[in-house]
């Protein structure tokens, strides 16, 4: 008697079942979290490498061709500027692959969270914009506006990946602290500083790309014995950035003082504010080092690195200042915090005390 099922069908079904069983045993959340860490590190290094390209004047190292380098996949001759620019371009495809894999991973595992539904498209958008602006920067290497926008979007890309990484690591742990709501005033301060930081980033990038970094010969004043600098464009650009950065530092001091009052109910926000304070002070110190070393390349690279990390911390605080979605609070089960202690459900008293 002929069987209604071909012999190969049973074997094929069994093979697919075995494959699905093996995939089911894989700890995908751990893999994606580790991928997020790797992606964050690689993207940050590519961002820093981009600053190194600018600070060494290597933007035209590959000529006006993009994505090729001097019209070749691998240039036949490597001058110093060509080597620096080509090294930066090599990192871009790698981080693109990592970022696309991360986007697929977080959507596959945590697409039920509205934060992931927002962060995943933003990571892709910033990656796309960064590539477009990178091409425009190659074709217009003297445009300070395009170069500044490229740096600004790159900072957004770094922040989006770092915040996504922190978010997925905190799921089931410190993510629940967001149920202890902060006051509207504290939230407005955090978001205001984050937006203002982005403005300061553009000002700093504009200082760099207009060659105004050494327009002032001293720090924190522009010239010895003079409170007000002369009205010369490079000096005005430089001092505008300095005044904006000083105002930003004062805002972060106020944020730290306020967050310290919340440290028992919201240790996540307090620790983030401490990190923000450390980074903004390091940023200010590096700004002084840039002046006193006459724009040493590594000083400028570190100056850009610190502001990218600081901005990422502020974006993280902006997310943490928002309450969790109702669906997350309903479906979340009791879990343990990173220190091993069980995270209690936030009491009505603790929630009401935050920000007072």
C-alpha cells in the first residue's frame, strides 16, 4: 500500500523540529545583551575615530570619492591622511552590521515594550543620517555646518545604542524603579539639560570645524587680563561655546543636588547624575588642556569623547525620568536588582515622596 506522506517529508519535519528545539535552548536575551555591549563599544570607537580624522585634517584622505577611497576599494597608496580616513571607513561597515543585528535582536525579544519600538527605529535612522552626512562631508570637506551636523548626528547614534543597551540590561531590575515617579519639575530639568547639551555639542563642533579652538589663548578667559574679548568672529564663536559650556556645568550641579535628594527612592537617577557630573568636569578639564597644549590632537579627541558619553548619560536620565508604560507594570513579575536584593513593589508613600 502506498503511503500518503513521502518518506522525505517525515525526515524533513524531524530535522526542522530538531533545529527549532536547538534554537529554543539558546539563551537569546544574553546573546543580544552582549551584542549590544559590543555594538556600543565599536560605535563609540568609530565616533572617536571620526573626531581623530577631523583633528588630524584627514577628511580629504580618500579624496572626494565615497564610499570608495580615491576611486578604489582599497587604495593603492597610503599617505598618512589616507590611512587615517580609510581606517575610519573600515569601521563603518562593521558597526552597520552590528547595529542592524542588534535592531533585529531587540525587536524579536522585546518588541512588546514601547521603548524598544521607539529606540530601534531611531538607531536605524541615526545610522542612515550619519552615512548621508558622512558622504556630504567627504564631498564638502570645508563646510563647517555639514561637519558639525555630522558630529551631532553621530552623538545621537552613540547615545541611542548606549541607552538601548542599558535599557535591556535593566529589564526586570532597575527598570522597575521608574514606577516611583519623579516630579514634573525634575523631569523638565533633565529633559531641558539633555536638549541644551545637544546645542552645546553643535557649538563645540562648529568651534572645531571653523578652526576657532585656539582663537582664545588662555582659559577660562579668552586673553590675559581681559574679561570681555574683542569682537572678532573666531573669538566670538569660541567664547559662545565656553559660556554655553559653563552654563551647562551649573545646570548639572543643580541636577546633582536635586537627584541626591532622591537617592533612596531613585538610586538609578542619583548614580546617573554623579556620572554626569564627573563627565562634565572631565569635559571642562579637557577643554582647558586643548587650549594649554595648543590643540593637541589627543586632547581634542578626549574632549569629544567625554561630551558623547555625557550626552548618552543625559539621554539615559531622560528615559529614566519617564514612568513605565502601564502594560509593563502589569506584566512585570517580582525580580532582583543588580545588587542581588529583591526589588519591592513601590509603595504609595515612596512614590509620593520622590521629588519632595
